[in-house]
C-alpha cells in the first residue's frame, strides 16, 4: 500500500485515540482532507525541484508504535547537552518519557502537547495559536491531521527562562520502520526570553521518517533562541517545518546544524507582523556519503523597519547533495527593510553537488536587500601557509573549514552547544582539535 | 456525469473545421487565422522551401501541439489565442504614410530625442521615400566588402535556397524544435529572419547592425536568426533598434541561434523597444524569445541587451559552454515602467573544462511594473575549473513596482568557483539633492544616476548604439519621478 493511502486510512484508527469532540479535531479533519488532495510533494513542484522524497517514502512505516519503550539515561546521555542544567521534554518512539524528562509548570509551562490539547486551562492558548501559521501544504497538513504529541512551551510576560529547554525525540528501532509526526507549539509573551534545543535521534539502523511541525510565536520584544541539532543515523530522514510569527521588536534566531541523516529538509518560515523585528537564521551543513540536506527558508517582510539575516555555510563531500533555497519577500508597506542573505558552499568531492537559489521578491523601494552566494574551494595559499608551518594536511584542511563556518558558530549563545558542535565537526572531519572555538 | 458545455461546443466546432479541411490560397498576402498542418505546409510552400525544411517545420508543429504554455515565469498576462493569429503575411511594401507630416508627432519627438537622421526616421515610421542615394550606395558598399571576405549575410529564406547545406547542418542544433513551447511554435511557422556565416579566420570588418538597419525595416512576428562563426572568426551583430516600433502584432516569438566554432567570437547586442502598451497597461507586445549560443573550444559568445519595450518580456539569452576554455558573457539592462513586466536573465551551462562566464544584470523598475531576473548557472561534473561571476542589481523607483531575483545555481564539480551577488536599492535622496544643488533638475539627475547604474552594460554596446541606448533609458523612465 502506498504510504499516502496508508496514512489516510489510518486516520480513522487515530480518531479512536483522541478526543474527537474537541475543536482541534475539526482542524485535524480539515487537514487530512487537505493532505488527501495535496499528497506528498514531488519534484515537479518548484519548491521541491532539487529534493525527491521517493527514496524515503518507499518504506512501510508503522504510523503508531505498538509498544511503550523505555531507555536508560546512561545509554542515551551522550545525546543530551548534559553539561548544563536544562528543562527536558523527551519522547521515545513518539511517546512521552516522564522518566527522562524534566518539565515544569512553575511560572512557565514546559510540558506536553497532549496535555495542552486536552486540559481546559490551556484552551485559550490553543485556540489563539494552534495551527494559526502552519502552512497548508501536504506535509504540514499531514502533521496537523495527526497532531497529538509534541512539546508545548508557553512563557508568560516578563520571564527570563534561566535554563534552556531540550526537546529530544528518540526512536528505538523496535519497529521495522517508523514514521513520527511531532507537533510543537511555542508561545513567548511580551519581554520574555527562552532558549530551546531540538534534536531527533535514532538509535538503530531501522529507517525513521520524522515529519515535524513547530509553530513559534514571539510577541512584543520577546526573544527566542532556537537550536536544531541534526546529527542522526544514516537511515533516518527528517522533514522539519518551522513557522515563526513575530510581533513588533521581537527577535527570533534559529540555528540549524545539519551533519547526519539520510535526507533532511528544513522548511523555515518567518513572518514579520510588526515593526522593528529582527529575524536571524543561520546554519552549518557538513555532509558526505549519499546524504542530502535541503534548506528552504522564507522571510516575509510585511511591516516597515525590520531586519533579517541569513547565513548558511555548507561543506559537501562524497556523493552528498546540498540545496539552499532562500526566499525573501518584501511587501510594499515594508519600507526601510534590511534583508541580508548569504550562502557559501565548498565542494570537496567531484561527485558532490550543490544547488542554490537565493530568491528576492521586492515590492518596496526604500529597502536594503542583498544576497550573496558562492561555491568554491579552500584557498590553496592558505593551505600552503598552514602546511609550511608544520600542520598536517588533514588538520590544516579542518582548520580552514572551522574558519569557514566560524561566523555561524560565533552567534551561538550557549557555550555548551558551541563545544558540542565543535566536537561534532571535528569528528566529522576526522581530526581532534585541542582548542575551543 | 459531464455536461455538454459551451467549451465542448467550441471544441467541436474547431475540430469540425479541420475535419473538412480548408483551402489555403497560397497566392494571397495574408493567411487565414489559425494554425494547423496545412498552414505550416503553406508557409513552407510560399517560401519555396525544399522538402527537408517542410518536414522540419512539421516535426516542430507536431511537438508544439503536445506542449502547453509555460507558466513558471513571474509574469501575468492574458494568454494569446493561437488560433486567432494569422501566421503569415507578406511584408507590406506599400508605405503607410505619404509624407512625414502624417506621422504621429509623438513618435517623431522620440526620434528627435534619439538623434535619428531624417531619412532613417522616414524609413522607420514607414514613410514613402525617394531613393536615398546615400543609404543605397552605403548598403551596396557594405555588400561588396562582406562578399569579398566571403561573409554570407542574408535573410534566412534566401539562405535556405542558396546555402541549404549550412542551414541544414546548423538549424535547430542549439535550440531544438522541442526546446520549449515558443521555440517549437517559431520552428513551425517562422516567417523570416537573418542568416549569417563568417568563414574561417575572418574578422567581420563592420557591425552587421548598420547594414541591417538600412536594409531590413520590418522584422516580422516569428523571426529566426542563425549566426555561425567558423573557426577563428569574429563577428559583432546588432539586432533591433532603439527607435520605438509600433507593431500591430501582439505576439512575438523569435528564436536566435549562435554557433561559435573553435576560437571564434560572437558579440550579439540587442536593443528592444517594442510598444510597451499605454500608460494604463493596455495593448503592448508580448515578447517571448529563445536565444541561445553554443561555444566550441576557446570560443566566446557575448550577449548584450537593452530591454525597454514590450508589455511582457520573456527572454533568456543563454550560452552552452561546450568546448574547453570557452567564455560566455551576459550583460543586460532591463527597464520596466507603467504596467510592463519583464522576466529575463540568462543560462550559463558549463560543460567544458576551464570555462568562464560573467553575468551582469541591471534591472530598473518604475511605475507599476514588475522586473524579474531569472538565471541559471550550471556546472557539470566534467567542467573542471569552471568560473562564474554573477551580479544582479535592481533599482526601484516608487513603491508600486517590484524587483525580483530568481538565480539558480547548480554545481557538480568541486573545482568550480561561483560567485553570485545581488542588491536592491533605490535612488538616494542625497544623490538627487547633490545634483539639484548643482543646478541639475531632478529628471536629469535621475537620468544621470540611472546611466551610472547601467554603465557596466552600456559600455559593452557598440559605440553608436551606446549613445542611443543611453537616451532611450532616459525616455523610458520619463515621468517616473515620484
């Protein structure tokens, strides 16, 4: 059976598990209808020109895991940013693990989507925010239809959340092939500040497909700092749909570090509904083998005096394919917009390829918009310089690559994450470095 | 259950008509509206083409029937009805006016501003002329010089008759019939166009434009141009005209093929100023053009274009850098005003080793117009040391227009070096203020700034045209100061 049919037919089974009388269920029914019409995207669609999902859709994924699975902390500790104290929302095969998690209701809500969808005290927030900015494309609709579990984070006014929040999705491999559809909602009210780390981790080589949707709302002067660490097994694929709706003077930053996985597609969308907003999205991609990473970003400048910064670096080895499709839309009213977009790539192997399409659509005249995009190699003279000082070729190469990706790492505000990423990169490049970046 | 709708009826009537077939009088000057195999045959017959050419057209027509109009371009317009167009009309030899006094004074004023000589003005406006000794003799001299060098330069219909071996060898090699919807249409019904062949090692002594301008006024709706530069030769070719063309044909689907063999160089410049429609966006020409050049080893093709006219422009002069060390260049200024829409850019396909390409695109949008740059830089896995530099700058005037950039970059070779940059800006108030302060009025100041903005491209035009193009920019943006 085709995955699409399987999903549509399992919606009925899904209805037995959730409260079908809640208003959210109307949204779900609407969404499954939409998915039936839209289906999975194909290469014929402009936004999917360079990414084919065929290879990941061919597995016979189980949609609802049969067993509850448990994990011991010591076995999975290495996937946590364990050096610092964090709130933790942990899922194992799509099910919440209270054993590994550390949630809170003390002044802020760091808890579960399933709780938020069912308990009356969250009703207002759900009504106001749930599925308000997620797009109506096939994949997001599919997620909306099956939305039941995920992280729910609500930070009320004037709160500075001291500890970062970690969201980790483990898949144990107890199913031959598993499809996960986490749904996250993050609402940050006026003047509040929160840091979030998200990670998807498969523990075996069984195929996993994650189709995740995250809606983030930053109200007036709120600050959200979001880190996505994508360093999964070679059998795991991820489609990440993130939508950020910003109000005036808010700041949202999303860093995406893509090193692992078979196929990763990041749909990152920013909507600026207010003045003096700042949106930042940065990413480092270092992949090899037959990996495929696709960054698809959108910044929609709707009101005046806003800024957006995009900076994506990619290093591609072996048969890897990289895609960057950045779109900046500046509406007529959005005067004095300052939009910047950069995409720099290095190809290491002859079989690797990169497709990049930095797009600008501008309807306002008093704006400063620029994009730059390069594809090139490491500077031979710099290599020579390092090697003439006794640094072996491999290390010299790694050093230059660190330098290449440094201005993305620079803006990482949590030192523990910076260290972790540095280690992952060093590991990826096969060197051990004795310095902190 | 599907109902029998009006559309079905229309469809039926259409097919019915074909059922009976209809008689096409090939002696008549204008063919009946519509397109079918008979029309394609009739065009071919009218032009006394050999059998292979007729077959070639029919093949294109078959492909075209299967194709649908492309919709990906960032332009919106009412689709032309392809069955409501007459696909052949003999060039009208009768002058439109008897004296220059009858010509639209607005048109004459534009000529005046462009600095076009009176004789040329008459020719361009379609005024009956006495034999102008000067230009005829000039043309004859040109012909003689070209013939001495062995350069073939004639209309493509003549070339099909006189040099079938060359045409047969090269036509459709760069832009095949099935390339795209409009190229297929053009291949099936092209009425005329130019053919140019430069023999080995010959450097064409003049801009082929000069000749062109004096001898060929009407260009026709479906133009086909084929330029072949044999090994080690050089030619500079200029198409179009700075003078505004009041053409009644709404749809223009031209195809241009350039072939630069080893060590050859072709410089192809275009100035396009078709009728853009009035200030309310009514009327205007749809310009859907396929232009492509093929470079063999060490060859170079350089496209330069100044696009100011047409209601809708859809045009991507491209270079296929097949040979090693070949070079492709693209310099473009696209100006849109009022309700004009332009979706233009280039494709640089790097196949050979050490290939280089440069793209400089300047878009200027004013009024309520939309101006898009769409480009593709593709480096194949065998194209070692390929190099590309692209720059697309947009200038916006007023907040009712739009500027868009859609650059596609696909690299499959690790030694490729690609740089792309794009900026969007407006004319600074401080710049205008500076000019005003020095006694330059705002309109002139804008012209000055726009000229500076487009200088990199204007410099690439043949000298005489650069001057006219500069003035043309000024005229195109007239009244856009807000």
